[in-house]
C-alpha cells in the first residue's frame, strides 16, 4: 500500500499549506471531509497526527471488519494504467483500481 502512504503525506502537506495561508488567507480552523477512500486517507492522517486539523467528517466507509487490512488485502489495488492500459493508459500513477471483479465484490 505504498500509494496510500504517499497520499496521506500529500494530504498532510496540503493541510500545512492551507494552514499557512498559501492559497488564500490563513483559516482560523480546518476540518477534513472524507468520503469512501478519502475517509481512509483522512483517518490515517488523523491517527498519525491528531492535532493537525480542528475537526473531521468521515463518511461512506464501514470499519465493521476486525482488521481493516483484511479489506485492503481483498481489494488488491493496482495502478489503473498498468492494470488496464487500453482503458486507462492516460492516467498517472495516482489512480488505482481493483485487480479483478472478484476483488471488487470481496471488498
């Protein structure tokens, strides 16, 4: 899951830039809003750095499995452009997809 760690680091960096006022005036408070996989990234960032933001809204994913890593193992994500070059050749390495329909259903 090397891409997840890169995406979490990128999210943390963006929060830092926003807090520093790099894109507009510096906000007084910052809240992360994550849905589905964005929820996973936000949650991972909050676990490693809980004081980074002032609040979070995490939706669209369940953690009912005893170990979330089981879901990622079932998912077996792959780089989209390598998995289906005919369909996704133009995408950069930030796009992922399931290895097959069975991984999709399992997840």
